[in-house]
C-alpha cells in the first residue's frame, strides 16, 4: 500500500484515561516513508500544547503520590482500579452480564457506580462525616469521580492522603462484605478500623525498612469495633521435652471472650512453641466463627514469617504455611508484633500449660486479674 506523496498521515491512539490523552503516533512523511525523527518532533509539539500539558502533569503528580504513599500495595492497586473504573460495581457488572442487578447493597439505589458507592451513598456519607480526614463539604458536590479524588487529595498531606485511600478501600471492603455475607462494620466503626489497619501496616513495615525491628506500644491496646484480638505465647518445659501454648481473645472493651492453655508432649525449642501457639490462636478464631481478627505475639522472627509472602524452609515452615492458609479465609486477619509487657496474659497462660489442657469462655481468676490490669492501663 502506498501513501500519497503530497500529504502527511497521522494515526493516533489514546492510551490515557484523562480528558487530554497522550497520543501514540505513527507519522508518515510526505515521501511516504515512516520517520522516527518526525514522529518524535510531532509528539514533542503536542506535549507543549497547554490543553494537554496541564492535565498530563496533574495526572502524573496524582499517580506519583499514589505509588509513593505509605499504604499497603493492595490499597494502591485498589485506587488504580477505582480511578480506571475497573472495579466490579453494580453498573459495570450490569453492562457486561445480562440480567445482573446494579442496585447498591447498602441503600438499594438502582445505579451503583463509583460516585454513588464512595460519595453519594448514605453509608459513605456517614463514614466521611465521622472520619478524622479533613474532607471539604464542597468536594462532595463534585459530579465526576476522578475530579472528586483530585479535589480531596489536593487538601491532604501525606499521612491523611494515605488514610483517605485506605478509607475508600474500607468502604469498598464493607460493600463487598455486605454483598457477599450480608454483614459489615457500622459507619462509626469504619474509621476506627481503618486507622488500626493503617497503623498496623506502618508499624510493621517501618520497622522492617529501618532495620530497627518492630515498633510497638508499651501496653496492650484494644482492637477496633468488629474485631477480636488474640494474643498468643509459647513456653518450653523439662528442657524442651514438652511445649506449652497460651492464647487469650479479647473484644473492643478489653474483656476476655475466650482463652486457651494447652500442653504438647513433643520436643522442640521456643520458636516451635511460639508457632504452635499461633496456630492454636487462629484455630480458636475459626472455632468461634470470628471473621475479623488481629493476632499478636512477642516473637519477632515468627511475626516476620507470618507476614512474609515467600516460602519458609525452616523447621517451622509447614506450620507457618498452615496458619497463612487459614488466615486467607478470614474477612480481615493481621499478624502484629507486641512487646512482652503487652503479652502478659498469654504468657501467663502459656506458663500454666504444665497442667492438663484447658480452655473456655470463663477465664480463671489469675487471667481475669491480668486482663483487668491491661484494661486499667489502656
């Protein structure tokens, strides 16, 4: 095929999602031969146009903030999908799957799009109204989702920007829980849950990045509403001939809702005892039917392994893999390191595992006294 020798041929394909997209350009010169140089100069000239340059710079700045934010990678990917309108919202599913309802699972609105689920839905409005994020009321009146994200982010510093993205992710997480399981956190609890979620990520990963170990509080803290916190600890007896595990589960008020003290007639070291105790903790959560849990222990090595995605080839590897497989079935499951002072109740239960196996809902007096000490100090 021959191109006319007296004209330029330009083929452009939009590759960006903004209103002023970048152009992928094939440029054919008047001689009919493709010229990389002429295509480069043409692309440069288009980039200098004010109409496309400002929006492109704005978009690049936005994505730079997203990818550099100190938030979990899954939240970054969620934000990317949300901005590209790639989330399985009701309206997207209805366009692709015949006879699919586009109703909002919270309010029953007939069209669940991005603006509705994150901005206009009464559930989302309550979440934003109760959150600590300085969200301008005028931003809630912006009709376009991309413009809304830009407007909100413009007034937030680095910490609040990360919290804002995590809050959007929490709203989506609650939406999925409502749709799939019929239950989710109440709006007053979403903010507390999101703050706990982000603080947990920051404390764990900042400790890893700085090489200073984990950062933790000097006293036990209660979980957010809707979550159960399980503290575990291991112990060795008779020079490693026997192992013990202690687990205590507590609610948002710090009250003991379940406990366990168990002895294992097997040889091992302290790390094996800690790993067995962690498995007992997550098994207890499964037995009680809890869906959102936080598991805390004072063994930094084990917590590192439980948080890691790569395989563990040590002697505790199979147990760690078993715990991670069970954790993937929860609606929310987080492994956190705490100091020994925050783990006193689980430590006491592990030490008392010399006695026959025991556990239940009603804690013994020694456990109750330790729990009350934690509650007074929180």
